[in-house]
């Protein structure tokens, strides 16, 4: 793919800056209308059906139109394939 991927890893928790990661993605989106830059968060804890912090993140994604640029990959044992 011709995409550039910005990767972050860690537990999806308010202390980890996931909301700031999404805010950064929104700023990049404004400067990259072609959608070449994608954002991937690898780690446990994102549940978009939640009414807690994940629900807040889901709302942030929806209101900024990041649905096709931001992905949550969950937990993996080996990040090497992700780095490729």
C-alpha cells in the first residue's frame, strides 16, 4: 500500500494519551486529504460499544471523520509483522 502508518502501542486508557493520538490524527487528516497517512493503536482495551473511555474515543473518531484512518489492532505477541 502507499499508506504511511503512525503506530502507537499500549493499553487503551485515559492515562496513555489515546485521545491526543486521535487529535493528532485529526490534524494530519486536515493536511492530508488524500488519506495516505493511517493511524494504528495496538493494545488491549478498546471497546467501541462501551459507554466509558472507549465510548468517548469512538465519539471523537466519529465527530472528526477519522473512521477510515484510525484502527485499533488489539494485543499481539509479536509486533514485527505490524512494523512491516
